[in-house]
C-alpha cells in the first residue's frame, strides 16, 4: 500500500511473543499522535492473518518467535504491503532485514527516541521509493562481473547503547570478556557491547582471530609476540589459558604457513 502522508495517521500492528515487549511498544504507539495501533499479537500467525485481512501502514515484528520467525512472516505479507520495522535483541539479522527492504531495525531494549526515529522514517519516505533501513550490510564491494560474486564481510555490527555500530575486522586488536559484556579494543577506541563470546566467535573470521583464554580473543595480525603463557597485543600482555593453549599453538603454526 502507498506510504501514508504526514497529514493522516499511520495505522500499525505489533507482533511479538514477549508480553513486556508488546506492552512497551503499545505504550510508545500511544505517545505518538500520528500512530494508530490496530492490534497487538503474541502469536505470529494470528498477527499475519489480521494484516492479510486488515491492511495497515506499518508492522512492528519481532524476529525470534515460535512456529514462524519474523523474517518468514514478512515474506508472507501482501505485496504491495505495509512497511516493516523489525524489533529484536539480536544484531546478526541486520543484513537479512536489509534484503527484505525493511524500513528499520530496532535493537532491544528500544529507546523511545529511537522508536520515533523509525516511525518518522516511514512517515516521511516518498511514495516512489521504499524507506531504507538504518543499518546497511558491512560488505566489501563486489568486483565488477557479469554475474554476482559472493563477498565475505569485512566488518560486524555490535550493539552499542541504542544503536548498531560497525566494527571493521582490520581495526580489532582484541576482545575482552567482562561478565555479560564484551569490551572490543580497536585501533582507535574501545566499544562496550552486551554480547556473548559464542555469538562473536560465530561472526569473526576464524583465520584472522583466535580464542586464547575464556576472557580473550585476539586478532592474529595484531599479535606483537608470543611467550609460553602470554600474548602481547598493543603493548598489553594477555594470558593464554590452559584450555586454549594447544589450539592456539596450532593456529599460530598454520598462520605462519600462510
């Protein structure tokens, strides 16, 4: 459906299996005079059926839900259909949301001002062009070819306060675990993010980074020297844990052969 003009209200629905998230977003909608909430659903399939029968301007939808994910739900929406604003606690779906032409991608916990920013993006978008997401994929440019060539990401996005921050792999010196948080040390700054080592390890290129301790991941190209039980990066000595000693030694041997 066509984008709503600023002279009328945007109709919307919220689809999220978390009751607290539903209540928060419903409260936000009530505070925005040009938003009209038509329904809120904890069951994704019920919400999808409602939108198929009752066209709205905007759908706020969570990504992680039982039975059907938010990404799958969006692909089942009518076309042309509503603008989609994803709401999620996970930042790794930013690229997929971009591919689905999402209007925006909000990371939980969602601040009210960030919510309003997303709504205004939809409200002010020209009818001739889809609203663009706040997050773009961090990919290296593909070479000019007659057919698309897959390219590896050269960066990752991490949650920093109420935004997604792009962190280039080349800039990362090492990462330190601090309970539920990670401190990412880069060439120019430190970034504190609510993230797990497991998730970061899934994103980091394994040929460029190594886990050396339960609390540390290091960038291989920034290692200054290796001692028997320590690694120096950016002038700081970091411990090598017994659990990771053998795998790290094997990584260093392989790295030297590259």
